[in-house]
C-alpha cells in the first residue's frame, strides 16, 4: 500500500435521504480511515443499507455527499463507484445465478480490464493474454475465499455460506480500496460466522479497508476498530467498540427505552 | 496457442464439412425449391444468432428484431437496383447496411435503457411496426421505397464477374443459383458462429450475461450497463442488417410484407425453442422452425389421402395447426429448449436452493 494507514479514506458529509415522508438518513456524517474495519450497526430500518446504497451510487442522496480518496464521489453512477475502488456485497445475496462461480469472479475483473468487442471478435494476442490473466486472478480469488473446488458450479447451486464467500471474492476482484459488506453473517451458524471472521481479518491484513454492516453485535465488537451506530436514520455515536458498547443511547436503541 | 484437435473432434468436423458440402446436391434431388428452403434455414440461423446476442446473452427481450433485417434489406434494394439506378458493389453495400442497422439499433436502444422484460418487449414491438409502416408509406411525396409494391429487379450478389444468380459451371460441376447462395450463406453462418462464440467467452460477453442475471449487482461491480446494453442492441442489429442485405439479393425483390411482426416472433421462437443463449441450440431451432412448416406443406395433403382416402381438412390451415401444436409441446416438455446449454439443463434439473433471508 502506498498510502499511509490511518488517513481518511471515506468521508460522509451530512448525507440525507428520504423516501416520501420517511427520513431514512438524517444528515449522517462519519469518516472511515484507511486500513480499519469500520462497523455500522443499528436496529432494523435504521438506515444502514440506505447509507450503503447512497455511497455506492444506487441511490442519489437528497443532501450532503461523500469524499473518497480525496475526491467527491459522483452520485447516480454505480459503475463509477466500483471504478474508484468501492466494492460491495448485498444483504440479500445478488450473484449471477446462471453463471459459474469462476465466471462470477471473472465478471468482477471487468472494471480493471480493457478488452472490447473488436478484440474479442478478432481474438488478438492482447485479448487472449488479458483473458488468461482474468481467469488466473479469478482462480486465485476462489482459492483465497476457499471455494476453489466449486469453481465450475453454477452460483445458484452453491451452499449459502459459499454464496456469501463467492460474493466477497467477486467484490475483491474489482481491487477495491474499500470493501463494503452488507450483513455478511446473516443466516450463518456459529461455525460459518467464525470462518467469516477469519476471512474478514485476512482481507484487512492484506490491506483492504472494510465497512461492515452487521446485526451480530459480538462479531462487530470483536472485529471492528471503530463502530458507528445509526438509529432512525441519525448517527447516534461513532467510537471504538468498548465505548460504544457502554453508551446509554445505544443500549436504548437496541433494547428500547 | 492453437490446441491440436483430438482425433474424435477432427473426425466430427470432417463429417460435418462433408455433410455441409453435399447437402445442396441432396436437396436439389427434391427440386430447387428445397435448396431455397435450405438457404432460408441458414439465413434464419444467422438472424437467430444475431438476436441471440440481444436476448440470449444480454437478456433484453426484443420483439422488433425484424426491423433491422428490413433496414439491411432495403439498403441493398435501394443501392443495387434500377429503382434509383444505383448498382453499388457488395463490399460497399453490406457494411453500409450493417452500419445503418447498427444506428437503428442504437436509436431503438437509447430510449429503452431503463426498461426491462415485458415493457421492453412492447417498445421493441412498436419499433418493429414503425419501421415496416415507414417502408410501406415512404412512396409519397418523394418515392423512396415504392410503398407496398416493393422493389423489384434487385441485383444479385456479385464478386467481379461472378454472379450468384443463374447456373454456372465450376470445376466441371454445374451449380444452380440457390446452390451458390447456399455456400455463401454457410460461409457467413460460420463467421457469425465464430463471432458469437468469441463474444460469449469474452469480457464483453460475460458483462452482458451479468446484466441478464442481475442488473443491480452488475452495476455495483462496475459494469456500465447503459453502454453495454446499447452495444448488445447495436451488435445484434448489425447482424440483422447483413442478413437483410443477403435476403434482398437472393430474392431479387423486397416489400414491406416480408417484415411483419410474425417474422420477429418466429426468430424469437427459434432462439427460445432451440435453447436460449446456447449456439448449437439456436441453430437447431432456426433450422427446424424453417423446415418443419415446409415439410408439413408437402406432407399434410398426401398423408390425409393415405389414411382417409381423401383430403378432409384444408392442408394449409392444418399445417399451421400442427406447427403451433409442436411449439406448444416442445415448450411444455423441454422448457429450456430442444438443445439447452449444459449449465441451463443442470439448473432446471436441480431444484433451486432455498436461500435464507
């Protein structure tokens, strides 16, 4: 990594979003630093996924905006977010079901490769080399998330835990500097969650900053360097896990006053 | 890095080559009409493979595909017939026709980018009809397309002095016009198959399939869905344009009624019935759907006479009834198509897993 650890990677400035009368996000401001695992928690409907969608360009915020890597993120251009280095997974897994696991990861290389229609039709040496590199990188990534033996299976036929892993591998294929995981442990049993924790820690060690939305408080508190809590679309607190855990407002938000 | 073929696939290719070379002579034994039917089967395979890029790979349901065929056909008809007194050579018209069809594809594609499925189908259906109605009415105030009468005396395909119409002697073998066109069409079909295979297994082809599977996920990993959808429309349309040009030259006559909605529907049926997204399946679908109605045309009457001693039902209506029934039965018992891709077959065999919330 060329950039120093600890410097600001992503900055959200007063991001607001409403759907009709529902205020899903109320001026949320937070900063994610390079190299950390940043947790975003909150009760159901607190606005976590909405925040994600605003950041990755699927929604256009009604107010505020994001700075990423020192430059503003353009709203309403999801493919550019990936180009800039933000990759994400989805709460309800969104794989390319009728493509193989390997192909899913290969699609992830799209944004970092160049071959066009003419190159593909003429089968030029440059295209063939790039294609071989894409395939090799995809195989490596399947190894990385340990589902290499499912490479030729259709994504939709993978087990639930493997689908989650495949989605992470596909996101990593875009070479993100910020990897956003939307409830990766949802529906997982204790063993699977533990394996997921190891995977996330490995990704962090290899230098990718991670934004983690999660319900599993134990996982978040054990894994994250800093945690932000959302409730009714507003930021309650942003601090290290030890402080967040003891905060009265957080306890109220989760257990009800 | 060419891999050497295994003996088995080399033998397979040799057999297919022999069959492809011999086929027009076998068909000619039943009369030149059968060679023409064969030619149309290949032309439709070409069209179906063009549509397969749009529907099978990118998953964009296009019910107006015949419009691009019409654009290509009329381009050839106008630039190589006495209608305007123009007689452009093939190497100028075919690319020009493909380019015009490509532009038409982008024109259709751009307003429909946000539409999917049924909604897209309706818009493309409208587009197909608009093009046909244009061809029908562009004879006044300035006569461009000659309206419903169509354009006649269109030049055949010619390379230098070698014309594809009329009989000619090559290496002591006498070849009729349709037989010569057959070899031209086979060459073009092989070209479009290679392009299809290469596109399918390329970065662009994978991106199309990703859009087909899940557009939001495709966007999230950095695929510019707008540009890639336009590209799919443009590519599919170009193939339609080339096919149209050849059709025009082969028939020597075009009129708007060749480009009706039923033609679009038939080409889509070839793709779906053969096996969407699977190249051999699409070819099979095209060949069957072209030849079956013709076989029925010749068979329905005599079979009735043989069984009942007389013709009970009008052969023409019974023919389409049987044809329609065959389509229904195929879709009922082979929902993935007659020859689906191995992956899709597996998918339909294995029940999709219940995915937890």
